[in-house]
């Protein structure tokens, strides 16, 4: 398979580092995450302890069963002990394996919550139109806006 190029869903975007996410993900970012998940080999994936003879053990991430097994990630431990807990590669391999099903599940949950949020904002806007300002602060909160100061003029 050729190397993925720029714009390929298998490549994370430039400057894509793990950070403390403080702002909401944009629709484009969610679409890019979904594209990477869709482009990946179908799951489920599992982590496995692979013995490499004189080279020790490696934590691997596999899919499929029996003779129809595909290798997706190989994390060398440089250890001669199987499942050597002093190396974090086992936790890393478990995370990578679980991400194959976790990421689509999280994307579906984000979509569900966004739908609920949109519905609630609509319902609050209707109530607010009928009652004045009573629900404005809640609507602003759900919309990610800064609520107006108490007693502020409109």
C-alpha cells in the first residue's frame, strides 16, 4: 500500500498533537476523525503478546481470527518476559486496539448529544419567546455563550 499523502484520511492533520481540548471540536474536525475511523480496517481489534524469539516480546494489535489475522500495530518491549508490566506498551496496545471500536462509539455519542442540545435550545427559545427572559441564561449556557449579567439591558 502506498504511503498516505496530504489530505489522506489516514494522516492526522498537520499540527495535530494531543492537547487539553478547551474549545469544542469543529464539524470539520469531527468529520476528519470520522474519516480516519472509516478508513481504518474494520474491527474489532485486540492486543496480543507476540514472541519474537531472541528479540523478546512485542505488544501487537491484531484483527481477525485464526489464519485470517491482520497485524495493525507492533510495539516492541525489548523485554524477554511475556506481558512485562514494567513496560507501558501493553497499556498502549490495549488503548490502540480499543480505539477501533471506541472512536466510532464516541463519535455517535457526540452526534446524539449535539442533537439533544439542538433540540433543547429550540425548546428553550420557544419558551423564552412566550415568557420573556426566563430561560435566556440556560439557552446561552447550552449554546456555549457567556450568559448576560444579571439585570443587564437588552
